[in-house]
C-alpha cells in the first residue's frame, strides 16, 4: 500500500538541503498539533496527520486476526485449537504433532518432578522420571514392553533388581490371569483364599489356604471328602501340629502316576541312611531301572485290612472274587523282616526282629556274628533286648527275654543280607521242638531246648553214640528241598559244654561256651536219624575236632564238617552271620 502526502501538508519551501539533515524535521515542519507525551503520529487516510493514543488489543481483536481454519482460539474457555474450530481442552490438536525433543508432564502441585515422554534414537518410545538414568518404561519398535528393563525380549518383560513382587493382579472378587493360545485358555486364579489352576474353565490343580496340593484329573468328586480340609489349626507346624492330619498332597487321577527310574515317594523327615519311603532300588541307584520295589520304614510296616490278617500269596483263579481285602502276590521267593515291639515272657516289652516267609513267622532270639563258624567257637553272653541290627558284624549273643516260651520250631538260618535274606541265605534248616518225635505234642521251653532238663550243659544219649547234644522231633530244609521226619537228635560234642538254662531268662555275661571239646556246631541231616559229631551231616556250621566247616551240600552228605576249609572242603567258603529263630503260636 502507498500513502501519498498531499499538497499543503508540508509548507512551501520548507524542505531544502539543510532541512533534510539529521534531526532537522521538527513538529514545526508538519501541519499538525504538538500532541502529548506517549502519543503516536497517525493519519486519517485523507492526508491529515495528528497525534493520538493507541489502546491495547482485545480478545476479540486476537480472534479476529487468528481465527482461521488452522488456528482457533476460545477466549471464553481459554482453549486453543489447532486444526479444529471447536477445542474441548486447553490445547486441542486435530492431526499429527511433531515434538523433536521431550514432552514434559508434571502436575500443578509438584512442579519439581516430571515425566518425560520421548522417542529414543533406537526408535523406542520411552518414559523417564525426571530424565535421570534409564527409562522406567520402554516400548520398542517390535511392540515389546519393558518395565524396569530397556531391552525387553518378550511382549511384556518385567525386571526388578531387588527382592520384591514385580507383578500383582488384583480385583475386588476372585481374580484370574489367563494364558491363551489358538485352541485353549489356561487360568491361574485366586479364589476364596485358594490358588486355582484351570484349563478351559475346568479345575485341574489347587493349592488350598492350608498348603495342601490337590492334583485332580477326574470329574466325579462324589465321596472324596478329605479330613480336616477346611480346618485352621496349625497345618504348617507349631504347638498343635502333632494332632493335625492335613492332606498336603492328594491325587484323584484317572490314569497312571509315573516316577522316573530309581526314584521314590518319601515320607516325613527322612534321609537315605534312614529311609521311610516307597522306591525303586536303593539311593545309589537313582536313575537306574531296577525292576524291584522297596517299602522301607524305620520301624514296623503294617499292611492293614478290615478283614484281619493279610495272607501271603494269591491262589484265587483269575477273575474270581477275593475272600479277603488284600494279598501279597509273589512270582518267586518271598520273605520279609521287620522290627516289632512284643511283650516277652522274661523281659517285658522289647523291640524284636521278626522274619516271615513261606515257613511261617519267626522271632530272633540269638545271633552268631560273621564268620559264624568262628564265632560259635567263642564265649558269648545273654542280654535283655537282643540287638535287632542287620549288620553282619553285630556281636554274638543270646536273648535273655524268651527262656520260658514254648516254641514249636527252632530255625538255624544264615544270610549275607538280613533285609534280603531269602535271596542271600547260606544255610537254612529247622528243628522240630518235639523231643518225643514228630507225633509228640509236648514242646519244651526254649531254655530246655539245647540243655534238656539239665541245669547246665547238654545231654548225653546212646542214639548219637553217647555224644553230648540235644533231641529234636524232626527237621526240614528252609529252602523247601527236603523234610526229614526221622531225625531225632544232634550230637554236638565229644564232651559236655557250658550252656546254663538260667541265662536264657536272666541276662548273664559270658554265659555260653560250646567249644569245650573243640566241637561247637549246629548241623542237620536230610534223611538220617542223627546228625552228629564224627559222623554225617547235610548242612551246618562250626567245628568238629578242630576241623572248621560252613556248608550246605544237599543232596550229598559229608562227615566231619565236610572236610573243613582245606583239603577238599565242601561249601566251606560261607562266612556269613547265622541267626537262631523261634516259631511262636501267633
């Protein structure tokens, strides 16, 4: 726009060379009044100059000059719209906005602290508190979200450098976290103080508020009420823990439960040295397929049935009904041993070792330490509370708790492994306790078995060539190979022995010495009437005139301990412990 100065505004001759020098044009040269301090020179557009006061711009002036289709101001509500003519917030941008630095967010009540939102040079979106250190939250270009970590490796990656709880999911009622793939959804939920694990809406596992783990894979829960399941008490220990019977694990499984090879189920506070478990093989065989099942307890193992005693063996035909609730089914040899507290006739309640197999149930009343053929030649004591240890080296001793009992049979059994005695036996034979023969029904008390009616020693009898020994009613093989109803006695020694009957019912130190004539032994014959000193025997251990033997030669017999350990001895290599067992009328 061009503004012309009209004729007459500047006086004629008023402008010359001097008049155009610095500061040479004054108010006198202009055709207008002097004006006042602070006013400015304006024109009315018609050639008239004057001094006037300029007032400030109003909101309407700003709106008049700024309001376009790109920028709009709302002075009433203090709003600015960019790309919109109807802003709804103080700054309303319709369209894209580029920020080449940080977007800083803070509150009016805390101007000192702020969150910075920005795009990192690695193209991640980051949230940083006060601009210090690494960003607290990162969303990388792949869409992975990191909380506490700047390089998330999964869709949600949470990291905490302290011992803390990095994630909590909470609602006002039951809370579930879902894990979903293309075919199903699994849930982990907190439901009425219990932790649930569900698959497609069906519960599969639960940890109760008392610490019990339930693994359920069947749909029918009828009758499956578990003791004290909803009782508080002291389920995890404390003064009342001993009276609680909480189920820490229960399985309702419509299928098999498999353990890896060589593993087992352990109960209570146990170690491999003192196991209480059901397992395959021994601890040293973990991971090895042994095809053997062991049930181990520190004390008695009881297999109970509401029908009474559990029989050993299953003779029922396939598919027929059972007459009792439970059977021990065997495919080969079977036998077991355990410790049991029994009221004895002379020692009160004692912990005793019991053996049971096809021959019946037996209690141990004596033991000869390995090598038994040597220990029978020594001196030994009677003790109350005979050791039930399984070690081969446990001291030789007789029990002083059973003297007045009437056993039906006496068993002489050697083995190299007490817990596996049926498979590790060296010798095994049984004497019938019927001194008048197999048809006699008058057994002796145990204290008179070796001594007869003598207060000490053994008896001398013409049946065994006047050797010193003891009478029996019959004999048979503990391995099931022979039975001899004709055997009437065993001649042990050329001379009498030290064998006081009082020591069988009263503990006595160094009470027994059967080797007074170098003839201490226990032997049997599979068909003769007598097994004796200087004559024949089928099996036994000990010494005959200083000739040592320990053998089982069935069906052959040998004299004088089978020739001993040298000079062609037969089966003289046995070196195990030997145990004396009594069959009682349980």
